[in-house]
C-alpha cells in the first residue's frame, strides 16, 4: 500500500462516517469529562528516508534512492485531559517496517542494494486539539515529538558496508503532525487518524574511516525518516 493509498483510504473512511451521522442518540455522553483514560491502537505505516547528498564529494556521481514497504504498528494510549478541547497523550508502541536502499552509482548487485528492516520502540508525546463534539463525531489535530529506539540499527556492529552491513543510529527523535476523528460508539470510542512523522536528527551511521572513502555513506550529508501513519485507536 503506497502513501497515496493510505491517505485516500483515510479520507474516504472519514467522509463516509461524517455524512452518515444521522443518529440522534449520543453515545458515551460523559466520556470526555474523564480526567484520564486509556486505550490501544493498531495501524499501518510507510517510512522512507529523506536523503541529502554532499554538494562536493569524492564521489560526484552519487545517486541514492529508497523503496519503502508497508509496515505495522501497535501500542497503548494514556490520555490526560488538560482542557475541554486539549489533551496530552502518551502512545508507547512497537513499529516495524522495511526499505530497500539503492546506491545507483555502484554497479555490483552485492554493493548497490541494502535491505533495511527495522523494529522500533516508538514513544510519542502528543497534544490533541479537538473541536466541540457534533453528535457522535469529533475531529481533532495532533502535534508532538517522539523518541524512537531502533532495535535493528546495527550501530554497535564493527562491520560496516564494506562487509555488507548497513548501520543506523539506535536513538532517534521525530516530530509528528496529524489529523483524525473521534467516533463515539455504544461501548467505546473509535479514532482513526493519519499523521506524518519526520526525523529531527541524522540517522545514518557512517562507515569506518579506516576502510577508506565509503561509496555508501561518504556522499550522505543527511538521512532521516519521513513517513505516514494510518492509526486506528480504541478507547
């Protein structure tokens, strides 16, 4: 599933929900008065890398592209009510995804492709800005920061790309922005959202200088995650 399909699916789903709100009975009328509540979420993600290459390098023909695949995320929700239209949310979870990085300036198949499969501990702290409730729906915006611990980073591995090992940093920081809608059902609140996630730091672990100039990492000035999350929360 591509990013465009993820975004289209979210827009189509929320449009159907919005225009189907003919039910006059309000479910869970006191739900939003709770100071603290909990939940869980499931979702899809598609992460690739924003790559910035050095303007002047020892490898002037460097050309790097990324092919992302769809991954999955799951986690818990702790929500603190700060105001009738403002909540603070902590959403710890696990996120998995994979990518292929193509070093198009290298001709050998062994050297020109790196498969990067990652599992992250994802720890976002988000502000949720909600509108007033309309019947059984309530749109909202999300914004915040997150810490990602990459279990598959290979940062401490002494082998680098010269030995076929692509390495990334273990600890990374992101900022997130998104939009969603609360749907009040008879027993629980269902909240689909779509959000963008963007790295704040350079995530690449450069190859060992003792091995000489690296055709894989030397051209890279910056490599950071950029992705789309489609999340379904149950509270």
